[in-house]
């Protein structure tokens, strides 16, 4: 895990507000395998009409796969600290005409989903959370009986590639 993470929520919020417009580049920076987001949603076992909570939803990069799984009768709840990320996410939802999405700017530790989700997804967000175990407990307690929770994370590459990645993703101490 990256030693300099996690940081205080205000630091994380401010950092991701600044990075929001460039966030798509992180998929290349971390060399995320093609199809990894779709595979993560598939492993959640989400079905049509279900409710999904994405914790640290960012710009909504997982929403196309979530929408395909839940259909128009399902619902996505997205929570994120960063208004910059949520602004881009709202624009994505507007462009795609997704009306079954509720986005909330909040600390995941204090967020209560309006209805119990059938699945919860953390995607490239869990490692940034200061109180991650408490957050995990808080969202787990909201999950429906038999629901699923998935965490998709990345890490720095080994060797020279990782040393080159480090200044771009790890904030100075």
C-alpha cells in the first residue's frame, strides 16, 4: 500500500477537486487492465431493478456497467468527498440521460443511503480513506441481507515504473 495514504478527508477532497478533470488518465497511470471495471460489476452479481451504492464514485467511470446491470428500474447512489469529481459525474449522467442516479457530496463515514443497497462498490477509493475500517463497517451495516460488497484498488508498479508513477499519485508528506 502507498505509505503516504490515507490522509485527512479535507486533504483528499481538495486533491481530488484539482484532479477531477484529469482523472481518466489514472486508468493508464495505474495500467488498469481493460475490462476491469465491468468485471468488478459482474462479480458484484447486481441484477435488474437492484440498488447499488458506490462509495467514492468519483466521475462515474463505473456507471455504464452498473447501469447495464441494474437497468432503468434500478438505482445508483454515489457518494464522494469531492465536488469536482461529482460535478463531472453529474455531467456524465446528464449526457447519458440517467435519471436513476442520486449523487451526494459527503464523507462516507457519515453517509446513510436512503434505502438499503443490494450491492456496494469501492473503486479506486478505499485506500484514500483515513477511517477505512470504520467506513467499511458503516456501509456494510446498510447492505441488504445477502448483498455483496466489492473493492477494486490499484497499486504502484514495482521497480523503475513504480518510482516514476509515485510523484504523480502520492502527495508529499
